């Protein structure tokens, strides 16, 4: 059986929610480990993503992760161009400046809905497509079909004043990850929640 480092060579990682922090760090690390890396963002032309493409060969894809058809198309495009991802990272928290520091009596309900759609709902859509892709693949000898990671914030554990919508979205993402982990682990798909 191949060593874990050797096995990663040529495997595909997909990071959904491309930006200069966690997503860029993951893209660099995964590339250095020999993985083929795809990063998806609403705007794949962001300078940070273009720099990753130039320096690390990262493939950039456009995707609104709150749109079920766009997420399904993203997974199909990545599969066609790079192969089926065995590592998927959802790194979207849905926060906007307009939603923070608003009292519960003052916050605009449409902003709350947008926060949940861009965080918890997009995590569900990405997790669903990742699970479908991984479960469809023939499991390797060690039985590990893939890993799905959900990044999050401390609001996943504790709601702070004037941030109810953000806490709600983060805690929903945490619950989704826990449920998926218990459901998919017996089939060889690892799911982790990383606040």
C-alpha cells in the first residue's frame, strides 16, 4: 500500500469560497503536497486567485455556492478537468458588514436569509455534491473515499450579542457537519468541522 504522502500525489482538492486567508493557505499547502487543486469563488478573477494559478497551477472556477445548479455544475467541471475531488473544503461563512452589530429588533430579515443561504445552505449544497461524488467512486484498498472539511467561526459554539444571524448560520453549519460525519463515516468519507 502506498504511503499517505504518495497517495495524495495527483489527488484532487476542491476549495469552495476562494479568498486570501484560509482558502489561499489550503491551496498552497495542497499544491505543495502534490494535489491538483481547484478553487471556486463567485469572482474567479480575484487577484489572490490569479496569483495562486500563476504560482501553484491552481485552477480557478466561478461558482455561486448558494445556487444548487451552479454547485452541481462546479463538481462536474472539476471532475472533467482535473478528476473527482477526494478532498473538499467549504470555506464560506456568509458574513456581511450589513448584518453585524445589528440588534435583533433592527436587523433586516432579507440580510438574515442571505447570511444563511451563503453559509449553511451553501455548505449543504457543497457537502451533498461532495458526498455524491465520493460515494460514487470505487473505494481504495484502505476504504477511505474522501474528506469533507467545513471551516467555521467561534460563533458555531457561542452566539454573541448583535450577531444572531451569523451565530445561527455558523451553528447550522456545525450541525450539518456532525450529521454528515455520522452518516458518511461508515462508507469511508471523513467529515470534519474546523472552527
